[in-house]
């Protein structure tokens, strides 16, 4: 039924509409909201329920953003600074309304304005759907980075794809996880601005033509258009607003075959339009089929080609105002950052554009590449270090395959001529992997390392693994190419706006709110860590134990739920008197399992099945609850993180590049139980070893422990066997968990041998959880630990990370709008 709100409609009628795009006073803001409700209508005239009020409010806020965006764009055009262009397949933005008014400093004014219509600002913010442009940490990091770029007044842009249906919306049924399409664009997004004048052609397939001059040209195939949508990103307490430019794939009217349509061949008539819709339909489409692989490759190339054509256009647009205007200036004006291997095709595409379209020679184009492009590695997992079939690459992108082959050939020649001692390792270093003649592949990470001027990891441990293991041989060729840039989070969204109560306490005790843009000031809380008055304000009531992140075997949600099963079993064995001494625990798990990742989906099912039994057991539910949080996203995190007291970051050591949710929890005073993996290492150093519950094998032990397992030397802890046996007994339902549990059995083989060391780490994990229970009983100690976690979080601001990228990789400086 259409939504109507009589009181709201009546209130809206009393507010006189008046366009006032820069309004900062509540009355003028209300007039601007009313103006959008009447003159930028998306709903029928009598509709002004919460949803309609949200859209009108958002469009009023967007007026502010557009004004700042325009001023920033003009400023950058006039001053012509070097600019960074950040290419990422994912951006996990979250809701924008609260963040926008907060960064603009007009939250209170907008709260007062919407009250004139009978609404609370928080309620209207709840009407917004999360933009479905990302999946996990990779996308959330990219969004934090954009916020920091804008806040630091850096000349920078983000580039991504406008996914209509996102990854998926997670629904939990009796059969486990079900995937349905995201609906964030079912109506429209009030934040994006379509740029009908920003359109670039994107070619697929086709052939190579050799021109009389000897130069090569890519021709034929199918050509689609990339249309730009801009999402303004405001800085915090600054006039700058930068842009996230999202590309949508379109076919033109000329591509619609009217003859075929009138002949009844409806699908054939609109074939290219259908293919265009596929490109930006879904994030990470299934790639089990050749069609799926080609679609993923199409997505990656579409992002790279559209973005680079836009970057070159903007460079040439500004070049006309310069005296010189030489292509050699390009690296002095442009920095391109590849967020993981997904945008690797930017390398051969920029080569193609410079040589085939702009007429540069190989050496000049390659020099520009080497001084322009940098690469961030986010993983050491083999399956995430992308490898593409050479045959598929040659079929879809024939010119790019030629360029990649030439890069590979020249790299090989360089190593042989300058590093003869490495000749024996050349095959592992090459971009082209021909070790399996039946399935030769392109190693995208190798292409990035060979081509980029800088390669960085995202936490100290991760960067050391890159330099000492994964890319060790490259380090001997280019010792100065590799850096560390420990990830960070924006303190605005992840404390100031999502946890206003704690934020006010922090500001009160530090006597300043400057910590929101200088997070190092949080160390000032350390001197109050034993203050009883602060303890009284800081105190919380019950132990919420949360693990929220993408479901993956290396992140070890399975270890968490096996621990919960063991806890349940021990509770069942206790007398009533013994139970009275137990620390009650609510264990929450949330995250999406990739649609084709069977074991991850089994873990989701197991968490729900265990919860169904535990939560309905009258003897136990008072002491233990197990809850699965469905459809985990940014907005869910903004609710859960402020209310948590213990957070689990328990990946197998050496396998999590960084993690950023650990930073968000710690910033909000949550104590971490975790392994020495990713950024956990640095968090533990900053907050103090005594304020972090450590367990598990270290990264440098993992390879040896796997070898021991293969040799039959592993002896499982009896508690581990008890937990598995209880699941196998059918205590949590009739679902067949044998394939999941079998991954923990045996010594070797595919899907066997406990590759992620769940069994090895289980006893130390249970012991650490026992220490948690004991610590929580001492309220004074626990609150002190919580305070010191917040106090030690200053290092983990994305402002610090981005300032380091700007100075040490990109070579850009702040360019504030005057």
C-alpha cells in the first residue's frame, strides 16, 4: 500500500517551500526540504511518510555537497595539483545521511529542521538503504580512505562500478543462507549525480590491425559505453568535497535492432543492451563457468578503461592551461593506486591508450607507467592472487594480451642481463605462467609488481611476509619498491557518529573534540584509566562477544562456534550451583558466505543450528546465547560495534593481511581475543599486551605445524574431540555436517588435514576464553582494559594511513578550497 502520514503531510504543508541550497539555519533548511518535496518530486503530492521525508532531506543535504563539490572541482582545475586516482572494485559506503551532516557540521540544524515535519533525524536516517557497492574489508577500507582524502584536503578521486544488485542480500532460512538481489537502487539513490556528458567507449573482443606506419590498432568486436555517476564525499570540517565516480555500462539506441524486434526476435534485437546490463549487475559474479570468468574480466577491464580514459581526458583538459603540455608531465600530475589485483588491467590499458591512441613509443609509455602506478596487496591467499587464462584474455582483450606478453618478454630479458644469479628463478617471477601447457595463465600480482613503482602491504606483519616470502625474489631486484602502510579507519563514522555517547565521554575527559581529526589525542585517556568517575561513566552491563566479518575458513568462524559448542557441553554437565559462578555470554556471529563457497555456507548453517538449540534450552539460555546476525553490512556494524565488549579476530596467523574491524572494535573500547595476525600485532602493541587476549600459533610456526600434520604428528586435544563429537551426534539437528568436520580430520589431501589449524589452536583458544571469563568478573579491571583499548587506538586512523600514502607513495599535497 502507498505510504501516507497525515500528521507529516499536514506539517509539511505548513512549511513554506523555498530553495535554499546552502541553508544552515533550521527554518531555512526546512524550507529547502519542503522545496525538494514539491519541486523535485519522486512520489505523489500527498505522500510525505518517513521514506519520502528521507529522500527530500537527503536531496537538501546533497545541495550542500554539490556546492562544495563544484567549488573543489574548480579549485583543482585552477591550481592544477598532482592528483591521486584510486581504483577499486569495491566501496562499502554505508548510509550517507548521518555521515554527511556530521562532516558538514550541520547535524543539529537538520535535526531541528526535520522536527518541523514531525520526524526525528535518526528515524529518517534509518530509511536509507546501504549502497551495495562492496562486500567486506577491502570495500570498507576504500570508503574510509575517501573520507580521509577529503578531510585532509587531498586532490583525489575514487573510481568504481555502479552495481545494481550488489553482492547479495543474505536471508537465513531453515536450510541456511539464501542469496537474493540487493534492492538499493530499486527506487533511486539521492546521493548520486549522473554525468551525461562523461561517456567513454569500451571495446571487447575484436582483432588487431597493423597500420601502414607499423603501429597497431584494436578494432572490431563489441563496443559499449561507460556512463559516469558521481557521489560527493565531504571532508570533515573542511570546504573540500571529492568524488567517487561510478561507471554504468550502457548500449546506445543504434545498438537496438529494430528490424529484428519487429520480426519477433526480441532477445536478439536487444542483445548488446542485455550484455551491458550484465556488466554492472552483480559484484563478483560466479566464475565457475567460462561465461562467468569472462564477465568478471569484463568488469575489471570496464572499470580500468573508463577510469583511465577519464584520467587522460582530465589531464589533457588541464594541460591546455600549461606552458609545456608534454606527456612526460603525466606522472607529475597523476598518481594511480590499484586497490588489490582487480584493477591490474589498468597497466596494459594505459600502455594501449598512450601508444595506440596518443602515439607514444613503448619506452616513453613504459616510463610513464613505472612512475604513475602503485599497487596495494591485500592478501597472501593463493586463490585471491588472481590468475587469468591466457586464452580468455586473448579472446576478450587481444591487444592487451599482446602488451602483457611484451612486458613479460622485456622483464625476462632485463633479469637475465642484469641479475644473472636469478636466472634459475625467472619462471616463478614471470607474468606469464606456462608451467601447465594446457592452462597457461597471466599472474596479475606479478604484473603489478613488475610494473608499479611502489608495492605496499597493509600491516607490518603482512608487509614483512610479502618481502620475506611472497615477493622475496622481487625484493632482491627492487629493494626499495616495497613499503608498509598499516590500514586505518575513519574515527568520524566509527566513533563520533556511530557511538555518540562514548564520543561525548571522550570529548569531556580530553576537554577537546579535536580527537576526531587527530586520533593520537586519545592517548590522553591513559592517565584516567583508574579514575572511578570515568569508570562509572564508561561502565557497561553484560558480555557481548562478537565476530562479524566475511565468512571464510581462514577467518575461523568455525573455531568460534566449536568453542561455543564446547561451552554449551560443559554448561550441560554443571550442577545448578556451578552454573551460578559462570559468566553469562552472548556470542554473536555475522557475515556473508560467498554464494559458491560451500564450507563457508555450512558454517553459517552450523551457527544458526547451534543457536536454535542453545537459545531454547531452558537450563542453559540464561548463561549462553548464540545469535547469527543476518545480512551484515555497514549499518549493522554501526549498531553492533558500540555495544560489544569482546570481539574475536581469530584468523590463522599469517593469513589475514590486516583486518580493519579489529580497529573499529578497539576504538570503541572493545577488548580483543585474537591471534598474532594482521593488524592484531600492532593493536596489541598499542593497547598493551595485558589488554589483549592472545592465543594460537605464530605466523612463523604455521608452515612447520602443517608439515607436522602431514607427517601424522598432530595429537588433538580431548576438548576439541568432544566439541566435534557433539555436532556429529546430531545434537544440533539432522543436517549432515560431516563434510565440514572432515576438513578438520586426516593429515593431508584436498579438503582435509585442517589447513587452517583449527585443531591446533583450539586448546589455547579455550584457555584464552577462560581468562576472558575471569577478567570480566573483575569489573574494575575490565573497564580499565576497555579504556586503554580506546586510548591505544590513535595509530589506527585512516587519516594517518592516507597522509603516509600521500607523502611516501603518491607525492601529493593538500589543496584546500580557500
